[in-house]
C-alpha cells in the first residue's frame, strides 16, 4: 500500500514535471514532422512499385523508433535521477519519511513510479509506430509483446543506474554519467569491432561491467524494414530479459544500501 | 520507571564541506530528556542546531556520537515513526496536489484504510480551517494555509508524540492562537509535544519543559516553572508606600511599579527582610511577598547572553 502510493504519486509528479512535459511536446512535434514524408510516400505508391514504397516507409518508421528508443533511455535516466533528487531538494521527502516508511520502500516506490512512466512512454511509442506505418500505407506484422518488454527492461536498467548514482551525486552529474555510459556501451560492444580506440583490456573490462544494451535491444531479432520478427528461441528471450532484470536489481539494491545511510537535508 | 519519550545522550554532530577541510560543529555533547505527556519547548537562536537536532531525532541525519531514543526506539525506526506526527520547518508539499489528495497520500503511507480516509480528511480540514478549499491546488495556497495543512498531516494519525519545527511560522495572530489552542488540547489529551519556536510568549503559555541550545551546545534544560523563578529577587506587593520607605528601597536597587493589586516593589532577596520590616513599621499592608518570575523571553535572552559571555 505504501509503495503503491509512493509509485502513483511519483508517476503523477513526473507527469507534472516541466522538463518531461517539454519532452512530450517534442514527441508530438516529431510525430507531426514525420507525417509529411510518410504521406508523400503513400502518394507515390501509384508511381513506384509496392516493395520500394514498403522499404521506404518502414525504414523511415525504423529511424524514428530508434530515435525515440534512445530518447526513452535518457528519459528513464533523467526521471529516476530527478524523482529522488527533486524530493530531497524540495524537502517533501521529510514529511514522507516521517511516516512509517522505510528508506528502501521509498526508493522502490520512486523506482516503480518511473517504470510506470516508461510503460506509458513505450505504449505511446508503439501506438506511434503502428500509426506512422499506417500513414505510409503499410502494416507491421510483428508481435507487439517483445516491442513492449525489451524497451521496458532496457529502461529499467538505465533508471536503476541513474538511481544508484543519484543517491550520492547531483542529478545532473548522475544523468551525465548515464549518458557517458550509454556512449561507452556502444564503443565496447561486439558490434564496435576492433575500430574502437580503447585498448582491448579496457574494452573487455568495460564490456563485462556495463550493461549490454545490445542484448536487450529488440533490433537483435526485429527489423522493422522487414516488418516481421526473426525467429528466436523463447529461452534466448528469457535469458536476455533475465540478464537485464538482474542488472537492474543489483543496481537498485546498491542504491537502496547507499540511500540507507544518506543524510537528508535540503542543503 | 517511565521511559522518556525523547532521550538525547551526549549527541554530537559535525558537518564537513565537500572537497574542503572546513568542519562545522552543529551539536556538541547535547543531552536532554522529554517525558511522556510533557510539552517541551526547544529554543535557541538561528543556527543554534535546533533543526539538526530534530533531523537527527527523526532519522534524517545521523549523529557522529551519542545515543538517541525516540519512544524507546532508535531514530528512523518505523515502530516509532508510526506514533509520531511531524511538521518540518517550512513544510514542503507537492504543489500539483490538492489538500485532500495530500492527506489521502499521507494516510496511505500511515496505513489508514481508504474507507476511513474521507471522514477523517473532512474532520482534519475543518480543524485547521481549510474546509471550502478542497479543490484548490496546494501550489495556490498562501504560506499560512500550507502551514495549516502541514499541521493537519501531523495530527492525522492521532500520534503519541508531536515534533513541530516552528509550527506557528507564517500564521497570522488568529492562526497562531488556534495553534496554541490546539497544542493546549493535545497537552490535555496527554500527548507529548516537542516544538521549536521563536514566539516565546506564546510557548510560555503551554510548555512544561524548556531546552535551550546555543552554537550546538546545551545551555539550559529543565522544567519551565523552576527556570522562571528567580532566587535572587523578590516582589513585595503593598497597599501604599510612604515616600521615605520608597527612597530607601530605591537606594537598595528596588524597582517600583503600580500593579493590579497595589504597588509592587521588586528588590534583591538580600534586602527583603529589611524592607518588609520598614513597611510593617510604617503601617503598610503587605499583600504578598513572592520570588520574582521572569518571562521565558527574558530567561532565553539572558541565558544566551550569559553563554555568549562565557564563550
């Protein structure tokens, strides 16, 4: 009951956050901007062959989705950092923790509130994917479940890292570190190959330490341009998702441990 | 033996600035106790360490040394927090919520079932004169309204111990009077109240015990009644005062003023016998002779001044 109340209050609080509202406005702008080329593609359907049009539309949609997925990771990190730091800075945390609420319960409520926001974000993204493809006269045949679960786990990892960092650091610094981590992950993953300037020992060390968001990416088995899922065994999905949840859990437990001994003052 | 509601034993706390060697001693070896059912005023000038002490008491900050017990538990223990009503200094709130929504949120945290919430919210809002503002967002509240809402959330669970940091801050005189009446009612109901305030004449009316700190050190602590009584001076009330006796009294450092029941002579206790005998011999009717009581404000200012002098 306590954790649920904190989670719902956090969700409500995030929906009233000016930065997040700005982000949502940006989201709507992207939607409106992307409608034009897609409508154009639909109008060209009479002059071009069907497969060309399909490829064009789906590659456009895929590009937007990648962009929104990246934004989602940043949103998850910022929301998690701000949800905790904002309460400490404003002092609202004092009245909450004066209630019979343990610190880890407070943190878990905050974390679940952020996940609720990200779930809404994913549903909006998914609706947008189908909507934009529909505008272009195409349809996506893939099962929507992996498109919901994979981003949710990925965002859970990013928000847990941000929450861990913000228990000790300023939210902007915590967010910046998450941003750097996101960039470094791309540089040390197997897809980066040998082109990275980092020495091999550092690359492999970072690869094991940082979360493998490549593994948690739906693009591993889904290519929107082909409008269908690549066949992947259910055990592969389970292992990948369990890995992500495990990483998020460890980060959250570390955050709860650090938060337990943190002084709570407005200064 | 009754367990104290609040126990502070040799509590010390030092702040260290990040990336600096500078250390600020916020509390040094502070000890005091508050017994159940007492109203205790926690006084001190700005920066004395009051809010730090209250934060340690509530488990928001951690003491470097010392032992603290609240209702028999360590600070921050949920069993203690379930019996505490807390009003922080400058109560902060979720601006997007309405008053009833904030109280409902706190009730959920306190484990009060939703079925009881609506009636309780109505009662609380009426008690703090916020009925009629149910649909107004807290962001639109005046400071006084926010403070009254803070009091409502502190009283919500009918707590055994109330910890109030500046409860009358931001309130108009009528609002302050209401808070005092509320605190008097809580005292009558046997609740323990630990409050910090700068409005001493009002605090004096209701508190049983006073704890004064200055620059992180305990300066004085004890029952208010004992602290206000001065052993150095006495007050003699007489029906009339002949000029020659008045002159002698003034020469011995007396202050004379007209009171409700006659003339009041305030004089050093060393001269009380001599002046009283002179008054009797002059045929004056000595109505009363009592030790002089100073006000809490005078006591506080004198205590802080003495402490500063000693430093």
